[in-house]
């Protein structure tokens, strides 16, 4: 290849990305023209002819099966080569488009074989592999999960399991959770359950909370609980706060309650602020919660928020609350904001 380039220096070079685009286009067209499994074929040898004469139907089925296997192997090999070429070309700007266009025409039934070939070729960690796996998990989570489970321990297995859990949770949360819970490795269980809960935060915050609370304590789980609690409180503040009150871990309970009060402040800021003062212990968490409530309150009713902030005693909390109030107020009514002067107690 190098010698050929040296001999042809005088000629304009063919862009590498364009060449790969052309190759992919040819493969896409070729895929549609390749014989599919189950298609019959006419005899092409003396042995075939004899088989047809002796056992016509059985011979046809056998030839069809063999031809289908050959066609399938050829198709899967070509797709594996295509994805390998896409990932190998680090300068290709259209890589994501090629991945998407190529994956879109691949049969779900061919995915496992192509993924195996990509894995053996050293492309198990590339985006093409993850993209194919996510598409497979969306269409058939059970089969994709089984494929990921058979991978040996290591980074490839971790990424494959997580990709399946994330995609499958968006189409069938219950099955995803059941699958994660039956895995023998406790660390994998926790990782996949939290991945599923994270995907469920917006669509099913109550279930996301249940999953996350069952997981061992940790920053990732606590953050999912906080976000899910906020999502729930924005739709049903009373129900969310009643549930938060049942959390046995005091530190976690206060964090969840604080998040819910901030979410509640979008619709009832004064009530949320009063509840925060009554519920949360004095300290950094309460201060941060009140400042966040003031910030949201100021976006819709800055004068009311200002009147409430004026009741704060002098100190860091009052200063932070006023700064956040003014930051939002200036965006919606700079003239009035400039004229306001906080009253001292």
C-alpha cells in the first residue's frame, strides 16, 4: 500500500473518509442483495442433482440451509470488517453517522455473531460494539443480557452489562431489575440496579427510589434517591414527603427532605420554606435549602421572596439569600431589583 502511494504521488489522493463512506454504501447495498436464510437454490453439482432425484424435498432444504449459512457468514464477516474499519479510522468525522446507518440495516438475529467477531478483532470496547448491543437490548433485552453475561470478567463485560441495563430499563424496568438481582456477583448487581434506577428517575421516580434505597449506602445511590425524590415531590409533594419521613437513616432522610422541599418550592415556595425551617436541623443543609428555595422563588415572585428574605437575621445565610435573590430578580425586572433595599431587623 505504501509503495503504491509513493508511485502515485502525482495523482490527487482519494479522501480516506470518503473511501470508507463508499465502502459502507456498497456493503449496505450488498447486504440487501445477499441471499437470506431459508432461500432455495438450484442444483449446482452432480452430487446435488443426484440428491434432488433421490430425495428432492430434503435435498432442497439442505442446500437452502447450507447456502443460507454461507450467505449469513459472508454478510456477518463483511459487517464486522465494516465496523472495524469505521473504528480504526480516527480521522473520520462522519464516524457516528456511519455507525448509525450501518447498524440500522443489520438484522437483530445477526447481531450476536457480529458482536463476537468484533470482540475477537479487538473492537469490543469501541462505540460500534456498544451501539449494536444497545440496539439489541432495546429489541430483545433477554438475549442481549445473556450475551453480555457470557463475557469474561473485565472492563468489556462491565461496559456490556451496563449498556444492556441502561437500554433495557427504558423499555422494561421490571425485567431489567429481576435480571440484575439474579446475577451472582454482588458488585455487578449493585451497579446494574443503580443504572436501572437512574434511568427510571424521570419515568417512574417511586420505583427508582425503591431500587436505590435497597442498594448499599453510597454517593451514587444517594444522588439517585435525591433526584428521584425531587421528581416525585414536583408531582406529589405530600406523598413524597410522607415517604421521606419513613427513612431510618437520619442523614439520608434529611437530604431527601431537603431535595423535596426545593422541588416543592416551584409551586408553593412559602410553604416549602416554612417546612424546611421546621423540619431540617440548623446547619449547612438547611442554609443551602433555603437559598435554593429563594433562588427558585425569585424567578416567579421576586417581591414576595424579598419580603421573606428580609426576615433573616444578619449573617452568611442572609447574605447568600440576598445574592441569589438579586441574581434572579435582575434577569426579569432589573429596574425594580436595583431600587430594592433590604430592611434590617
